[in-house]
C-alpha cells in the first residue's frame, strides 16, 4: 500500500475515532465548554460516567497516531516539484497537528484527574475543571494552525479545490477567535464557544476531503503491456 493511500485512510480513521469518542461523552452527559454547569453537576457526572470517559480516552492514542500519519502524508505526498519541497506552510501545518495532539493529551489527562477528584476529593473539582476548560480552549489555536498551514500548502501546490481551501481557512478563523476568547470561559461560559464548535465540525469535513484526495492520488498498479523479453541474441561467430 502506498503511503498516500495509508495517510488518507489514517485521516478517515482519525475522524471516525473523534466522532465515536464525542458520542460516548455526549451520551454520558458530560458538560461541554459551551454549557453552564455547576460544580455539583460536574462532580456527579464525572463520578457516575467514569466508564464512558475511560473508554473515550482509551481511543485517543490511536487518534493521535493516525493524525500524525495523515499530516505527514499531506506534507509529503502533495509535493510535486523543488519549489513545493521547501514550502514552509507544510511545516506550519504539521507543527499544528503535532501540538494539538500534545495539548489535547493534557486535556484528557485532566479529565481523568477529574474522575479521581469526583470520587475521592471533590474539593479539587473547581481547579481541575478550570484547568480543563483553559486547555480545551487554547488547544483550538493549534487546530487553527494546522488548518492554515496545510490549506495554504494545498493552495501553493494546486492540489486542493477552492472550496476546500476556503473551508479550511474559515474553520481556522473560527477556531482562532474562540481560542483567543477562551480565558473568558474559565469559571463561566465562553460567549463564542459555538463558533469553536462550528470550526471543529468544518475541521472534520476538511480532513475527510483531504483524505479522499490522498487516497485518489495513490499510484495505481497497472498490468505490464508486454511480456518479458525472451529473445536470445545470436551467438557471435
């Protein structure tokens, strides 16, 4: 299997895991940064829904691995000449993907700490929830960085359609604005949190479109047009 096809499949897998993980959290009633929840409600949810959160968290290491393979595939498989081999936008996009994986690892670690606090030490819930909210909000700037870098790289290589690039740049704008206003969501609700949700959904659409592109660009194996040369050169006299 070519790396281009592998990267496209990795992008699809990344999106599927994110959707499944978020469905698990939603069905368990976990609060989101766009919802106002009291400390008592947060404590109750994290104490009762630890199974769903642990399962969702267990899926994410695979998601981060797949995201890395996808991003490297975009950076490598869309390059077509010497100019695009040195395009700095691809490095900006790759850095964004790697940083969002690092920061969201901290988000998940904080969620797991909230489970322990809810079950054993409810006095630390407020601080941990504030830390979770801040990390979750600031993480969006790295999603925006990935979208900006890889969309600009796609434009420079001529590999992506105008609507695809526009989707990425719009999502990057929404996520960056939400990340900038995320400090106002700590201890409260970020008034622009829904913009971040819209940007995140566009991010998923953008990844799926890039994944389809990578799979389509994978080299096709073709049958040989003629059999092996079996002719024998005449012996010299």
